[in-house]
């Protein structure tokens, strides 16, 4: 069985500051891990994915995430927040078949000018 | 939206009414799925299909029916709507050869009074 936990339902950062959104996973098989972003009244957009090829994964819009097996974590970071990063972010995990996705409860990111 | 269309965009139902949410894709993807999104709960998988004629249950299948008679369409049916089914519904596809990532449609916002 797979699951993810996102720590912090709301995160606020100043424009230009580091963004850190936390995700811990639980999986009985080697996981596939994903981060999605959702802007208001829109669908979900894939930011990045971990597929075991590399532990540091770079995504779109300057985001990256590091897979740490020892910590069962897949935290999302961005060195410098931009106003346009304000959105809801979801971490997700799937097993090897990919037929079932499990999402975290989401983290709402606010960027303060 | 990865070629995924959902109709309608908005719908209001009365308790006990039935309706079908439509999801269509024109890129011959075998895998399609339905999620519901509720505040503070992230996205939860309702049903999924790995090809025409094949469907399976996700986390929260109760109250929903699906069928997959063609590759292109994956409708979600509510036979007797309840207020607890007020939610935003997303259809998703998984392209062939993808590392399990899913791509989401624009969503249908359903309110059951």
C-alpha cells in the first residue's frame, strides 16, 4: 500500500525566499513520486516526477525535489519564490503498476510581496 | 490538459437525481481514471480503467458507476446523487510508456443540494 503525508497545509514565504514544501511517503514497493501544482479553478499540472533514475529531480518553473529513501521523503524546493508560484501543491505516489495514485492533502503556498 | 475534455464544467443537482459526467480523449490512451477533490482531502481515486471493457475500483467507489465501452470515453455515473458527492471531479489519463504519471482534465464542479 502507498500513501503520502504533506506537512503543513499552508506555507507562506516572502518573494525571493526559499520555498520548501514537505512530503513523506509510505510504500511497500519502490515508489514513483510526483509533485503537481494547481492554480485557482484549474486542473492539476505535473511539476516533476521521481522514477528512480536520479535522486535529485528538476522540474518546471525552477522547482526541484530530492528523493531520500532513508527519510522516506520527497520534499519540493525552489531557491527563490515568485509571486506566480502562489498555488496549491500536491505530492502523489504510485506503485509499480501505476494504476492507483495516492495524493497528499495538499499545501497552499502564499507568496508575500 | 493532455487532450482530455470534461463536460459539463459546472452542474447543480438535487438529492436523488442522476447524471453522467463525461470524459473524453482522442489520443488512444488506454488508462483513464476519475478522481474527486475535496477541501483538505486532496484527490481521491474513484474508478479507473486500463482499457476498453476493463474497469476497477479506487479508494472511494461507492455511489459511482463507470463503464468503458470505447477507448475514447470514460463516463462517470451518479445514479442517486447525495450532498456528500458535492465535489470537483477530475478525469485523468496516463500516456503509454509514461513513468506512471497522469495528466488531468480541467474538472467538473458538481453541487448536490
